[in-house]
C-alpha cells in the first residue's frame, strides 16, 4: 500500500536548522551577516581601507624583518669577537 502513492524522498530544508548549534556562534553569524550588508559606495570605502591597512602591514613586516636581520648580524659579530678573544687568551 505504501507504493500506491509512491514513496517520496523528504524535501531538504532551504535553511539549515540552528537548533543544537553553539548559540555564541549563531549570534555572531547573524551580526556578521548584517555587517556584510552595505551600499556599493561603502563597499568601495571598505576595500580602500583594507588595501591601506594591508600596505601598512607589509611595511611593518618589512621593517621588522630588516630589524631582525640586523640583530642577527650583530649577534654573529659578537660571537666572532667572543671566539677571537677566547682564542687570544689561549695563545
């Protein structure tokens, strides 16, 4: 008798149920979705700000790398001097 009307597959829901999910995550997701809504002008401004921030981070990264290389060079020099002084004391 089940096959008289055909055994139908259940319809998949369009939206996934949020029941049983981490409520902190669900709240944050909702706020994030609202934050994404914006006009094209706002979007351009956000992109410009993002690029500026990226440029600033790249500059900061480059200066930190240069500083680190300088420190390593100084450490190598100090080790060489230390080794030379040790060698001189032996002789």
